[in-house]
């Protein structure tokens, strides 16, 4: 079940339906037949849905860049336990106090980046945003 009402998104109900069905592996032809339209129309609906999703994602990134102007890129191969020190050093250079302890930072990163971690190693780049109040966000 969706946690967000489709009316509060940039997608129409039809775009959402086509996008979800394509993500599940259905063919354009099968979707077109079940909805009583052409394959090319379904292709156009899917393309518009993807464009709207990309614009929404870029909007969020733009706002995050305003909300979290300090960014730290944690490269793949970094040891998880080195990340709090990296964050603290960056914040110190910017004159920002981070209100979280090292273990709290580790929990935050582990909780939000599970898919980019294996054991103690970062598998894929992690971008961390810090605002002037010391709040941390995974971007």
C-alpha cells in the first residue's frame, strides 16, 4: 500500500500505473492491451512518468543543496568506522558543531546506507550533507 496519495505527486494515476507495471516486468504490448490503448501511447506515458520522476528527484536535490550546503563525499572502500572522524574534521573546518556522538553517527549511516555497506566497508559512494546547525542528512 502506498504511503503517499498519488494526487500529491507529479505523476498522473495512469503514469503511475504504467510505471509500476513496467517495473514489474510487464511488456508495453501487454499493458496497452489491458488498458485498451496503443503500445506507442503506453511508451509515451512511461517516458513522461520517467521525466516527471527525474524532475521531482532533481527538485529534492536542489532543495537539499540549499538546506545542507556542506557536503562530504565518502568514497567506496572507506572503512565505516572512519566516517565519524571525517565528518567531525569537515565540520570543525567549517566551524560547525555536530550534536551527535560517533556511535550515533555510525547508527545513522548504517540505517540509511545499508545497501551501500558490507561489513565495515563502503561499497558505493555516500554523500553526506551538513547544515549550519550541524544537522546531518544522507543525500
